[in-house]
C-alpha cells in the first residue's frame, strides 16, 4: 500500500517550522543583547576586577591565578544567561514539541535530560575555554592557529568516543536480536557492500522522548555502529529502513566525515583568524588589558556568533550537496526508489517535516535538501 502525504500533517509542519524559526530569532537576539549589555554597561570589566581582587587579596592566593578567574567568570556569565534563557528553553524544548504531538517526555524526564546535558557540557565547555585562554596567554598573535588545531583534535576524539561514552547516558542501546535477525543481516550486508566495517546493529529507545523516527551510522573506526530508533523499526518496512540506512552509508562511501571535518576545520581556522583581528579592536575600544583578558569574552562570543550567522548558508549549501550525493548512493545501491520515496514520505508525516519550504528558508536553515525534492527524486528514479 502506497504511503501518501497527510495534508493536515503538512499544515502542522509549516506552522511548527515557522514557530521554531521565530524562537531561533528570539534566542539569537537575546544572546546578542546579553553579551552587549555585559560590554557596554561595564559588567564584564567589573566582574573580572572583583574576581581578581577576591582571589589575589581576600583568598590570599598568589597573583596570576588566571585559570580560577576564568572559571569563576564563565560560571557567573553562563549561569546568569541560563536563568534568563530558561523560559525560552522550556517552551521550545518541552511545551512546543508536546503541543505538536512530537514529544513523549514527562517534565521530570525532560529536566533530567537537561541536567545530564549540563553535567557533560559544562565541564567540557569550561575545559575548552581554559585551553583557549591558555593559548591566548602563551602563544600571542598565533593563538587562533593553536586553537584551530586543538578543535580539530577534539572533534575527532568526540566523534570516536561519543557512541560509547556520551550517547548511552541518554538512551539505551541494545543489539537487534533474533526478533529482527533478517533486518540485521540485510543491513550488515548493505554495510559490507559499502566497504564499511561496523560493530553491529543496535536499537535505541527513541520513543521515550519523541514520536519522530531516525537512523544513523555513528562513530569512527572501532566505535562505528548502525543505530536505529525503535520508532523507525516499529513504523517502517524493512525495505524503507534499508534505503534510510543506505543513505547513511552513502556518507561513508563518499568519505563525508573526513571531508566535513576538513571543511569545518578550514572554516573554524578562518573564523578564529578573523576573530583575532576583531578582538584586537575590541580590546582597544573597551579598554581591556589584552586579548587574554577574560572580560573580553562577550566580545569574542559576539564575533564568532556573527561569523557563524554569516557563513551558515555556505555551510548548509555544502551539507545539502553531500546529502544529495548520499541520496543518489542510496537509490543506486538498493534500486528501491519506491521504498525510498515511501520512507521519506513517512518521515514527513511522522517527524512533521515540511516538504516544500520557501527558498530563503532552505538557503538560511536547511542542512538537508527539502523532503519534497528527495521524494520526487526517488519517484523519478523508480520511473
């Protein structure tokens, strides 16, 4: 039986996408206004001065305890923003998905997820910022090059370790088992034909958070594995799952992970170089002591955010190009155009995916081709 688009779901998808874009704009403006307030109202220098006095005099620690000043400054800066942004985060992360029937989470589980994310992200973020300011203090004008190299190493490590250290903290991953033996063999054969070594096929409890469906090829080297959401297994046919996974394998065949890491590293390096020039101007304008002055952190945040906003259409265009290539591989390797079209039609219905967004929306926000284009491509292939 042919899967068809649900017109009512598409109306909801358009409304859902429009609201999320507005929330993104509010969040972007709020974070920019917050950083600007710290700079122009003098809060940043005042907090840094107070912390420096507190540590070097009141706590009788030796001058030069820069790492502690940085840590406490970042905690104050980040905590205040987290409190201000909490209502927006609660609405966009909990209320809105429930309103559109996309979330299964209780409030308790959502809060636990936020706390887990904070427990992982805060120490990692603080460590990276400490290393950033260490580079600023020790390497002078070449700090941007050292930081770019460090971020490259971090990205490779996190890609390799996330499937075994971080992702299991949020979801339970289990082998498919005898119940889905035929599907497992089919997907492993698909991986073998793509010359992709995987550690196995795993199911994860996606349904405990969302009604959406997804699959992925995660990890690098000896941590690479196929993961399938239980929502995908329960709602999709084996042929449809095969085409979805073939798309993910297409990224491996086209070496998209090293390609995107290399492209991302070049982009980050350029952004940091531009940031180093702009930061020097900010130091002069706001009378910071040096680029290594943590009081200049809001300025650095604004500079990098502005760069990311300006270059995101380029990043998205590169990503859509590689996603198109992966779609082509999925169709040519499985020869199942009808199943591919059916799978992405189901995804549009189940995930509230907008099939025909406006061109400016695709240009600004879409890292994947619109679902309507992908469905039509599969139908043309099948024909």
